[in-house]
């Protein structure tokens, strides 16, 4: 009886298969939580789906759990890639801007994904982070468009908003791309479960492939 109880105790104290599997992931990515009232929490299924796609197609080992990190938190430095999206207002405090700047110049990577309506806010706030720098449109020859999958014409257009073309902008610090801004594309919507936006599989694949390029690029220097 004692042996049986010992065996049962050993089995019950073993970590679950889910825990063992979770612990094997070597990389984490996260969504940025910011102030201002904008819906930073948009695209709930986007990052888990992108992580799964990357793990299956580019040999990464990314935890698909949807991590959330506050922009002023020291936890920001735990992530090689962080994702910021939303439709509305974004406000960075001085400490937010300082923490984000330190993260980016230390090797981190920020992907800003315009979910329509973000542009006029995020450009002002990123000026707090890099007052000396501006967003520049990246040429189609930039490595981010040819990292794993080929995008000869740059950022793909996933969702239509107001007739503008998709554009990819960047902030370059000492020659290094530290922030990529996907504008008028809605990559994150394309990453979401097909049942949410009902995008054609061809568009979803383009969005996921471009996302994999961004992830691959972000991981190069981390």
C-alpha cells in the first residue's frame, strides 16, 4: 500500500504534458499594452497563429501563448519581438518612451501594425521615443521583404480601408531597423482565425508569410 501511495504521489507531482511542452519553447513574443484608450488588445488570435505558422514553416521555436507586456515594464526586455496594434488613441508617458527606446537600441524589435485609425497617434508618440528620427518608407529591396518569403512589391495589402496602398515604414537607429510599421495593410487581421474576418486563404497566407519575414528579421540580431 505504501508503494502504491508513493507511486501515486510521484505521478501527481509530475508536471503535466502541457507544462513540459510549454517549457520547451525557446522564444517568446508579446503584444504591447499602452495607455490612451486605444484597443491595444485587438487581434486576439493573431500572435498565436503567427507563432504556429513560424514554428511550422521557418524552423522557429516560439511559444504560441498570447503574452502581453506593458510598455513601461522591465519585462519588455524578455522579448525579441513585440507587436503593437489598435484603431485608436495611443499615449506614451515619458517613462514609456524611455523604456521603449532603451529596449529598441539594446537589440529589441517593435512591429507596429496599423489596424486603421492608428497612424495619426502612433507617429506622434514614436517621436517621443526617437525625437531625432522619422519613419522612412522602406524600399522593396529591403531584406525584410526577402527574408524567407519573397515580396517583390513590398508589403501585401490584406484589408481595404480607404483606397490607400499598403506601405512599410521603418525607424533606423544607427543604420539598424529597430521598428517596422505596416501601414494600410492589416497584417494582424490576416493572421487571425479565418472565421473572424473570413479572408480568402490566399490573403491569409500572404499575411502569415510577411509576418514570418518580420519575425525572422527581428530574430537576426537578438
